[in-house]
C-alpha cells in the first residue's frame, strides 16, 4: 500500500454505515419517510454530528496506533507524517530535569535537555584526534581512489530522496541531481579522498538535534521530549561506505541479524521458531529470554570497538576513520522551530547514522560469544538469534 496525504487508513465499516444513515436521513429515506421536514432536519443534524465525532475518534485511534508501532523503531517516520512536523502542535513550556530542578529560560532548558539526553562521558573522547596518534595506522586503507569513488556512488544509489538533510541543508536528492555535473564529480572525489585517508572533516559531523514530544509522556519533563538527530548527508554517505565494508570484515556474530545485509528479521524469527518446534516435537523444553540493551548506541565504547577492529585485516584499515568518528562533535539544538544554541558531546545522540548500528553490532559480538560460552558451560544448548532494531 502506498500511503499518501489523501490516504484514509482510519475509514472502516462503522464509518461507512454511519455515512449511509446520515445520507438516508437527509434524503428522507427508510424510517425517515414519515417525518415532517422540521423533524427530518433535526435528525439529520444529529446524525451529522455523530459521524463528525466518529471520524474524529477513528483518526485519533489510527494516529495513536501508528505512533505506537513506529515511534521506537523510527521516530522520524512519525515526524514526516505530522502536520506540524517539528513540534507536533506542542509548544515547550517550563521543564523539570531528572533531578527535579525547574527549567524556565531557554538557556536553562538547553542545558537541562543536553545534560539529560547527551551529557559528556569523562572516560570517553575528551579532545579531538591527535595527529601523532594517527601515525600508527596511517595509509592502511589500501583502496584506490577510483575504487573508492565507485563505492561512494554505489552507496549514494542506495539512499532515499526523502532522507532529511542536516544543518547544511544538502539532501541526497540534491547530490544526485548534480552528480553528472562538475560539482557532483568534485563532491564524490572529495568524499572518496577522505575515506582513502581515513579522515572525517569536522564539518561533516555537525548535526541538528530537534526536540519533539514523546507520545503519552509528560511534556513538562526533559525526558518527555525525544531528540531527533539530523546529520549532514555528505557525512552519512561516507558512513554508508564504511558500514558496508565492516559488514564484510568477519567481526559480526553469526547470530546477529538486525542491520546486517542478507539477514532479515523474518529469517531470525523463522529460525528460532523452527528450532523451538523441533525441540518440542522431540518432547523437549524450550525457554526464550529477551534482552534490551538500554541506550545501546550511547554506551558503545571506543576502546572496545578498536580492540575488535584490531582482530580483522579489513577492520584495521578503518581504525583511523573510526577514531575520528568517536571524537566530540558539535550540534545545534532546536525546538518550536527555532535553534536555541550550539553544544558539544562525546556521547552519541539518538541517531540517523547508517554507521552506528554496525559499530554497535561489532561492539556486541564478543558479548554474545561470552553468553554462548556461559550457556555451554552450564550444559544448556542455545538456539537464540540476536536481532537489533
């Protein structure tokens, strides 16, 4: 089904039946034939009010179901369909942070939102990449300029024209439009050159964080607002190339499915169900455990990821690039359609990055291995698949 602005997914048989009743009343059909004109008009207005209220209720239920289904998986999908996309008809008033401190001015709100949603990790990247630190890994990518440009063009072909641009206002659609012009060729060349060198220009990492209210949450609290991180598409283009290369590095666990090419969530569910059915058919017992890694992306540690990349020939090539990916970055904070200031963080925001899911899987892979070893030590047989949404 292709959803458009004219789609009426809330329309059902109950609405159709009420519409028929309203029309019959206006035309004097059925049980309304014996009514005089004044009584018929009075009933028609009553039935018309009924359908108006019914449509309003159906739309509300449809929107709430849509938000519940897509909210955690892809918050931007909700923003895209909202009539008032940046603040969803909600204006940010006075707030209270997680410690109960009231926030009234824009500056207080900005600092409170950043502290509760982002913050600064003391054991993380404190200063920008030191050039001397790069010498150990410099020149290890081993990919020619021509080959890298081909990879960048391939990554661009797989992007969506509807993807939101970052602070620079340049979206994938614009990049594709100028691809055959000199400007487009220079852009592809520049992205490829930086990838070959294992570098990320700081400008590419600038982002805009838009605060939108969470559905059903208390909007007078900082945690009642969700940060949507809009990253510059040029930077994301480079991230897509590295993400694709690291998926072929052999660092992922065989039971990881989410965000892995060629492994769908449906396949993960099918494998688990099939194994469980076979076990039960043999009169065995089956137990399923479900874990949720709280704030998984924000808790990924640079030192752990580098340690894993050292284990793979392909992974080693991208260590300089990954180290720059983890450096502190600057972002704009916006709510109610207005930028309220700039800040820096070394903790990942709620991401729109194509690279973070892959780096999260690499970080999680040894943890899953240890879990499997613990199960074998206890004499249990693991049939679990691990799927990241």
